[in-house]
C-alpha cells in the first residue's frame, strides 16, 4: 500500500512537471512572436536604434535565429554603421555560405565601406545563385556605380526593372544614375551689395554665370563657363573651361582656366588645378589656383578633407595659403584662409548647408576687391531636386571686411540635366 502511494505521488509529480514545462514553453513561444512583431514594428516605423536593441535581445536568446541576426545587420546599415553590418553578415555566411540575403547584404555593406573587391566576390556568388533576382542586380549596380563603371551599373539597374517593372528601388537608382551621367546646363545669378560709406560703394554688383558640363566617358567630363559681371558702372566678361577626370575609382583631378575680356575687377587670367583621393569616409584634396588681375596677382593653394557623415551628411575643412603681389607694393602679402562647411539632406529631395570662411571666399568668383586682406564670411545654402534631372538652389552670404565694411550677397541657381 505504501509502495502504491509512492508510485502515485511519483506519477503526479511527473505529470505536474510536464504540465509546467508545457506551460512555460507555450508562454515562451507566445512571447517570442510578440517580441519579434514589436521589433519589426519599430524597424518599419524608422526607430532603428530601438529595433536594433530588440533584435539583438532576440538573437542573444537564440543564436541560431538567423532571421533575427539578419534584422540586426539591416538595422546597422540603416544607422549608417556598415562595418558592424558586415561583421554580422559574415557570421551568418560562416555557417550558411549560400544564404542569398546575407551575400547581398554583406556585399552592399562592403560597397559602403569602399571594399569593392571583396564586395564583388560576394555579389558574384549571389548572382551565380539567383541571376534573375532584382535585389542581386540592384546590388551589382551599386557596386559598379561605386567603381565608376556607370555604363555597366545602369545595365544592371535596367535588367532589374525589366524583371520587376514596379521595383521602386531599381527605378530610383536608374534615374539617379542617369542624372549623374547626364550632360548639365548650369545657370547661376549672384547679387552683392555693400553696406559702407562712401556712397559710391553702395553700388550693387550683379554676376551671371552660364556653365555647360558634358560627359565624354565614364571617367571623363569636360566643362565650359561664361561669366558676365556688372559692377561699379563697369561690364566685364570672362570665358573658359576644363576637364574632370576620374583617374581611378578613388581619385580624380580637375583642371581649368578662364580668361577675362577687358577685365579689371575680374581676373584677366584664372587657372586652377585640384585633385582628391577617397579613403573610407574621408576625401582628401589639394587645390592650386592662380589669378592675374590688372593691379595684382594671387596664388592660393592648400589641402582639405571632407568626411562623410551618417544619413547623407558631409563635413569639410579646407586651408589655403595665399600670396598676393601688387603693382603698388614691392613685397608679398600673405593670407591664410580656413573654410568650414556642413551639409546634409533635410528630406530625400531637399538639402541644406552652412559654412564659415575666414579669408578669401568664393574661389569660383574671384574679384580684386577681395584679395590682400582677410574677411569673415557666413553662408547658408538650400537646394531642392524638382526631378532627378532638374535642381534649384538659393543662398545668402554675410561678409565682414576690415574697417567695418559689410557685404550682403544673394545667390540663385538652376541645374538642368539632359
């Protein structure tokens, strides 16, 4: 009898344990989909940081949950951290080397990091697995666009559109690349007014610029420019042009010259050379420019760096050393220029920038009244892409010169691509 009681108690204990285990398991199974649904809701609402933490918690609880780890990598990409995204994708590929989404994601992250050779290997594997998948073709397009093989990149985007005509990402990428490759007509108007005595300096200055920039090949563009200025009861013009050459996928140079026609305030001759090299998020550059006026000669040169920021922003810092010689002095006037700017997208189509320059500003519009001394200029610009092929911009500059001379400038521009 005692034995029977022990058996019964044992059976009851076993049944209770099983019931509790089933209850806990069911509860966990109920909570996991709820946690995943909430994490996906956060991701789809744009709360990427919160979504990242939620998916990291899910993946930590179950390291074999590849779907959660894929979401972690995507959130890193959304947050502008492709290096972390690449690490997560690599960990997935270590156990699932044929995982197509991980191959595409890893290739895309490596393109953002500038590691194009590694990205090419992964995306070639992805294309071998699914050559008819639009996501693969779009990723290949981004790769070749980053390598400045724009003709091949456009072909990939068009193949993706042919397979899926409603694919918005492929259509946007193709339109943006067509605009980048297109010839451009550039129209600019600048208005300047002095706030100083004597009254003669209250005269306004008007400058109109017409530019044409044409694509010769994937790596080569040529440009021409005409400027007409009315200032202090004088009309002046100058014309010229040059080339823009992408020597490699990470380096480019720009060379040009403008010549004045009966110019006094504008330079008679204006030559410029610039080069840049991109390493990761940084674009390093060096510029040299020489301008010969009737009464003075300016040489200005110096380095600069532009840092790509998350969410399509950019911070640039430039330094120029200037040397001015004039017919009225026997010596050389040295100038130092520091230029800072911060720009970024306000929306997909709208962008804005702010800048500060101590020294000679607007090297694209040098005038004899702005060299030989150091001024302070604050600037603001806004731009809007009406379509991928038409953009407008506007801006305002306030410049403080020595002896309490203040200058107000307004700028308007139009770019049309065809």
